[in-house]
């Protein structure tokens, strides 16, 4: 058995809120005991609604925040950013793509510079080579070299998300954490981005942690699924297991609430409607 | 006679690079007791159309139509004063961002009663009683004490319920819902959609549902209009739309749903647009 690219054991994260002159401090446990592992070239989807702790967990996996307790391993190496900080080498292994492509790009930075910046910070590469790499990556994500000197406001939402993905891939990471990467996009653009992610995964053997609330997207893209609710991991398994046989009440409620577009379901609804009218 | 009938509606915006037609030559009608869904991606003109009906477009917009009749009244040649008597009373609208559409400076009780006072001239005691009744109708528990709550003290789902309560306060004949659940979690979305459809049936309202979500269409609509870049692509009853879509665009839209994925890549609408042009 190979070492998983990402592994966590019993991750817990507390936030302390309040604690002013008059009020007492309260502790909110945003993530309670998350244990997971993802192997190379696979996709783990984390599903949950607002307040489920999925984004907090994402921040821990991407080394932005440290866990309150629990262990994090990346490529088998134990990571403790509270003690050791994040080395440049470690930073190259994990990258993140955010939900809102309008908010996650600097409006005053040209696309070429957006892409070259991770290299400038984390490597000693000369400027000409950085530019070449950025150009190559633009093509890889389906944009053209003519886009190199443009600013973010000149791009559509789907194009910006391509740029965000390109930036994340500049350092050849082994793990990409995607926080709701398609939920701000139109259906047709969503399809393009999902295809791009699948192509890139095939080409570079990338490992994805895909955070989403959209079950139809999750069913399409994930190998393994983890469902979170109020900080708890309530369900965990392969996509087939979770979708065929959801065990936890909350997962079942989530499935029942997801709008369905199949014909039988529409017929049943119209019949109910005709009966009550 | 349809409740709302629009013939050949065109909305043009005066921009720095000339006139931009957001909506061109749209015909639509909705009957009392009917749920019409208008589906399209961003830029399809679905919201602009309804804002034109409500008279909520900015001054840069030019609205032209051969006919715009609501309940036997001509909306095109109506004075502003007369229109104010209809808008908010007989035609009500709810928007995508419930938290942003409520005024943060006033209690929800005040905002509910404002509608009742303005349109129905109710006295203070009847207003309060009616406001409580409305909040109960939209499923807010402990309604009497919630009247003095401010919008920031309530969740997104609750704010949307309050918006719906305000919209149905004067028993409107037509309710327009512009992406009412896009900002909400899936389980909350389900509750809000069920609420809208229940109220629609109970009050015998016409309901226009503007959405980009195919699942929402399948769960609510009787009849569907599909739009693309300001033009109507298709108009069908909901079952026909899903079983035998007439336009190539609709077929492309449906096949881009991850639910309907057959291979390991999704077909994209770009392919359709290229094929069409």
C-alpha cells in the first residue's frame, strides 16, 4: 500500500469567540475529530452546508491554520505548522483554489504576474523562465498567450476560475484543495471547469480535495465522499457507498432536499399538484 | 385572459459603446394559478424582463413593448402614481439576497407593517395582528416576539421567509421570485421552494420563478421559458422540456447537468454555440 498524499488523524479545531471586558469567552468547536486520507490521483469530496466546518478543515489542510489537536500528514510527513511554520518546500506541495474568482485575484495585477508570482516567492527561477512557465500554464488551462498582459476585470467568471486554477498549479503541487470552485459559475461554464479539472488530474496525477454543497457535482467528480454537519463527520465512504446507501439521517435529509430533474420525479410532482388543485 | 401578458418586449441599455439590447422581442404570459419558470444563464435577460415589468430598471434602460397588460390594466401607459398602487400590492417580487433586500436599520415588524399601512391603510392594531399572522404563514416560530428582531439577528433562510411574508402581505395576484434560493443551503432551499409552491396554491397566485437551476425548475414549474442572450429559445410545459426539448440550446443545457453525465467528460454549451453560429 502506498503512502496517501494527504492523511489526517483526529483533527480538532476550536475557535474562541467573545471574551470582551464584560462577556465571558466561549469556545466553538468548528471541526470535531476529522480523520481522512486521500491517495494520489484521487478526489475526496467534502460535503456540508454553511456552518458544517468544511471550510475550516480546508484551511487546516492547506496549512493556513493549525489544528487545535490531531495530526496532519502530507506525503507521509508529519506537519506541525504551529511549531515549525510552513517551509517553501511544503508550500509547493499544497495549493488552494477559492470559491469566488472575482475576489481571489488582485485587480491591479496582470495575469502573467499573477501566475509568475508563486514562482518568484518560492523559487530562485529567473524572470524569463517564470514568464515562459506562466505562458505554458495559460495554454494548459485553455487560455491563450494574448491573455498574458490583461487584467482580471477583462475576464469572465469562468476564465478567472481557470486563472485561479493555473496559479495553483504553477508550483506543481501534489495536492489541490478546491473550495466550492464551481458554485459561482453558470451551468455551462461549470461543465467546462469540471472537464478541465478532470483533464489536469489525468495529466499530472493530481490529488484533489473538493469542497462542495452540490451533490450532483460531487457524484460526478468524487472518488470518496465525506459529509460534515455542525463540525462532525457524519458519513464517510466511497462515492458508490454513500450515494447508494446513505446511513446518517443528515445525509438522507440532504439527498431528499436536493432538487431532482428526472422525469419520473416531475410526473409524480405534477400528479400531486393536480390532486390538490 | 392571462394575468400578465407581454408582447415583443425589448430592453436596451445605453452604454458607452452604444446601445446594448439585454432582451429582444420576448413574448410571455402567465395565468392566474400558474407557475412559470424562466430559465437562463447569466446574461440571458431573465431578471431584466421582470424588472421591466416592475419598473425597477435604471434610467439608462429603454423599455419598449407592443403590449404589457396586467389583470386588464395597461402597464405601459400607466402613470407612475397608478403604478405604485399596483407594484408591491398586486405584483410582488422577492430577490436573491434576502439579507441585502431587507433594510438593516428597521425591525422586520416595521418593514412588514409598512406594506400593510401603505397599500391597505390598516390601523396599528390590525397591522400588528396581520404581521403576526403572516410570519406564522411563512413558518417563523414565535412570530410575535420576532417582530422586533432586526434582519442581522436572523439567518438567511429566515430573512427569505420574511421577504416572502412582505411579498404576500397584500394577497398579490402575481408573485415574481428572482433566484429566491440561490444564496441558501440545499435543505433550506427545499423548505423555501415548498413554501412558495404551497402559498401559490393556497392563494391562487400566479408565480414567476426566475432561476438558473434546472433542478428548481423541475421541482416547481408548470410551464418553462428558456432564454439565451436575451432571446427566447423555447417555451414548453415542464414535462415536455425534460422529455422532448425542442431547442438545441435546451438539449445542450440538460446534457451539461452532472446528473446526466454519460462519459467521463461533460458536454459543454460552448460546443453548441459554436455549432449554431
